[in-house]
């Protein structure tokens, strides 16, 4: 599973999720959306701190309300404490499977006394399979109940925030239509979620009762949503797909955004700059248009020219660590004593705002190395490796950093913590 980081999309997802968290009595900002680089429709929670959303779920949601409905459902899982209880159910299911296996083993031993050569202990095999089958059905029955509870919780959070559950209903209706053919041929008790038709029936009864059922997304929110969908299609698709989805006669802001990205991605820098400048002229206060201009210039080998638009983007969105990271990258690429000093300042700011920002630590390591500060360069490299899951590399860099840093300084202690840490066990 690979992930995508993008300041604009993450900000929009945060705007969608935070009100739901507040309605659920959960702390805003503590739980964040993680974008999964997968164009299929899916979303899930895994640890109570992150909601994983496939980019396909955003791309297929034509309105904000549809993806907000998905987020409301996932918030229902977190608020309901389903993850902790699921672990207990997994333990229970494991015990059921073990008992079934023990019984199956006893049957095999008994059958082995038979004088018939080549006989197949069918009963024993059935018992072995039955143990795991009982366990699976027990676990999935529990999961179906939790999914239905999350649907009800999601509708409650939508109502508390004055939002319509219609988007949730529309999403499940589409899922039901897509799975109608295959669902008739699948044992519904083996599905990890209730059949879409079952959920649609329940939602058709519950959703219209909301006083906000007819509530529409505000135009400004819909416009932002259209932009991030266009961005995802443009960055993950090819030129032909974008030409079909956003043809030249479509002059909406979202369509022009998509075509500008395609021009930049496929080596048409002059056309890209013209398109981006027209976007900026229409919305000069949009930091993400300035960010795109800086990105196109930086990746086109023009880091000095990228600085002005990236500084403008940072000024418009000072809290966006990923934009600040791109500015730091451009400053490192410029590679002058003054730019390296500024890069360290910007990248230190960015990584303190977003401790999971592995690219920020990568460029910070490069900046310190060019300044000749090998201790902090190694520490930043250790942090990048740790975030990326390269535990051995993280420890190696941390051990390299320790003798190069002032004893008992914050940087030294951070390096020591990494060097002495143990990898987390996955459950």
C-alpha cells in the first residue's frame, strides 16, 4: 500500500472530517486523513488515529457530501470503539479455529487406524475446515453489526453538523448497483460488510428522516471539491483520459486546472505556465495555484524561478507544511550559502508542523550536509528512514549522528532515542 501527500487535498479532507469529529466528541486534528494511492473506491480505519481514504473514493464522489458520508461512517467506527472490540473478536475467532483444528486432528488420528489403504478422511478434513469456517463466520457476523452501527452513527454526526445523509445514501446505492450481479452469487455471511442492498434499505429508511436531507453543499465547497478531483485525475491519469474527462471546450476552473497539470506533466512547460498564470489571474489568493507554478518550475530545472511563487504560496498558507517543504527543496536546489541557511529554517519549520513529513527530513538532511553539519544531516536522515519504515537505516544514521552532536543536546537525545528504539510489533 502506497500513500500520496498533497497539501490541497489533505486540507479539504480536514475541512470535511473535523466537524464530524467534533460532533462525535473526538478531538479535532488528532485524527487525520491518509490518502492511499489506489483508484478503487474504499476507506477504512486501522488505528483510531488515521482514516485511510483511497484517492478513488474522492475521484468517484461527484459532490463533497458523498465523500463526507464515507468519512462520517468511518468516524462512527472510531467513536464506537470498534477497533478495540474487533481485536477481542479476533482473539475469540482464533480460539474457535484452534478448537476446531484440535478436534479435526483427533479425527485424523482415529481414521489412521483404518486398514483401508488410500482412504481419504473426509470427516476429518471437514472438521478442520469447519473450525476455521466457524471462526470466520463468527468474526464476520460481528463485523456486519459494527458496520451497521457505524452507518447509524455517521447519520447522527451528519445531522449534528447540519449536513445531509443523502450523499451516504447515494454512495451505497451506487455500490449496490455495481455489486448486484456478483452479490447474488456470494454467500452473504462471507462478506466483511453487510450487502450493499441491505445497507441501502436501512439508509433509505433512516436518511430521509433527517431535517437536513435536502441540504446542498455550499457552492464554494463544491468548487474546492471539483478542483481536488481534477487534480487527482490529472496527476494519476494520462493525457487521453484527461482529454475525454476535461475536453478543451470545458472552460471551468477545474477543467483548466486538470489541463494545466497535464501540460506540466507531459513536458509542455510554456503551455503549462500560460494555463497556470490564467488560473492565478482568476484566483490570486489560491495558494495551491501558486504552489503548482512553483512545482512546475522546480521540477523543470528552474529552482531560482520557483522561489517567488513558492514564497507566495507559503505566505497565503503559512500552516501548510508540504508547501513549505517544497520551498525548502527549491532553496536546497539553488545551493548558495544564503539559500541553504534559509532552507534549514523553512524545513525545520515544516517538519515541526508535520513530523511525518519524510520529504521534509530528506531535504533537511541535504541542507545540513551542504552546510557541513554532518551530525544534524545524519539525524534528519535517521528521521526520514524511520518514517519510511526503514528501521535498520534509521538506527544506522542515528548512531552515526550521536558522536557528532553536542552531548545531551535535544538533537543528541533524539538520535539516541532512535538508536535505542525497537521496531513496533504489528498485531
